[in-house]
């Protein structure tokens, strides 16, 4: 369902190891809003919620709520290091349009 690049795995492992709160995995969600109708939301989470699907990627757990699953099928999450704007990017084959910021889609 969701793939993580090696760069994303390394960034997440670093974030988990330096987190002040227990982190059992990465929560990825889709919410209404953003420039194009939907926006990505992600963050470290201690454990999955009852309605989450847990996906194992390179030894990391990714928690995806049931409402977001259909929008995320086949998505690859990458971590890009750039002089101006480093961060996570989403390559989503289900998106028909993307915002220039890369954080929202339709």
C-alpha cells in the first residue's frame, strides 16, 4: 500500500530515536483541505488506533486509518534534502492534481 524510500526510512529512524515521546511508528492520514482538496498529514505515534491498518516498511511501522487507505494505495514517501526546503514528499499515483507545495492533492 505505502512504500518508503531508503532516505525516508533513515529520516524516520532518526526521528524515532531522538523523540522525547515513545514512538511505535509513523501515522499517515489524508484530511480534507489544502490547495487541491486533500492534504497529507503525518507524525510519529506511540501505537495504532483501533481502525488503523499497520504496514511494515523496512522495519518501521506505518499506521494508516481506514478512511485514508483508498487515497494512499501505491504512494511512495521520500525524504528529500535540499538547500532551500528539506522534507518528506509524496508520490501518489491516485492524485489527479498536486499543489506546488507538494502537501495537497486532488
